[in-house]
């Protein structure tokens, strides 16, 4: 179960958060204190833009509000719950949680996750896969352990997991992160941007392994 506070919007008097439905679909939800029906939108995997649901009242939840909500919640973990209500003072109150399956039971501290996002954000505060991949590549090239793993012909996945594990544990300050937690962090980062999170790093690992075979 992954939790984060809802964010307040400026376009309209409302709060917003991202959540995953029981069918695993990712949606953006906006709540107004003066309107019972929530506004909901799916998130385009290609553009990252919000696509309001057909039954969403666009007079109460204009497209500008979804655009702001999508930007403010872009790098935040999901808030998963079955039902919520919004009080007049803009506080989100949980009514009943959705039963979590085994994978959803993985808990990630939102502050630790945010440290990772902040570490790899550019000057505009946007999560940068370029910065992240370059950092992983620098670490891999300078690591004796990685050099030995290449010499021992370890798999690309094993090398990637070693680097990612070390970087995320050091950045978050939590050296007890489990494999499942690290996997969940990767999934969250991948949801924050429409391209695969470790694309450049994976390509560099393949080059390292290929060069190792020629020696």
C-alpha cells in the first residue's frame, strides 16, 4: 500500500491525487468540497496528459484543472483507496481501503521516494531520466564490483539491480530497502514518464558485457 497526501489546485478549489483502480488502471482523481461527484481522468502513456472520463463534468472539473493536477502529481506515489470524501476545509478523509493483494502490500515511505525523485530532477524540478541514467552509468564504470560482475559474465539484470539498489539505498538513506521495494520504486518512476526508465543504462550494460566477451 503506497500513500501520499493529495495536492491542492489553484485553477479551482479542489484537491487531486493519482490512484490505481482494482483493474490496475492508473487514474487522476480531483475532488471538490462543493460537489459530491469526483472528476476522473486517465493518463496518456504517450504524452503524460490527462484525458477526462466521459462522465466527468467539465464545467466543475475543467481541462485546465486536470492539466495542473497531472503536473503537480507527476512524480508522487499512488494513493490507493476505495472511497474518500473531501471536507469543507479541503481535508481528504478515507472511508474504506481497498483490500491489497500481495504486491500492493509493499510499503514505500513517500519521503524516501521523494528524495530519489528530487535527486534526479532537473533545474525546472522535473524528473529527468537523462540525469538518472548518466548517474547509473558513471557508478557502473567506476565500480570494481561491477567490473568483476562483467568479468564473471553476470547477467545484465544482475548488474542493473546491483547499481540501482546501491544508488537508491544511498539516496533515500534507507539501506534496508528490499528487492520488492526497489522494484516498486522503479515501477513508480516508470509511471512518471512515458518512456522506459533505464533505457540508456541498459544499453550501456550491454556494451560493457559485449566488450568483456571480446577480451
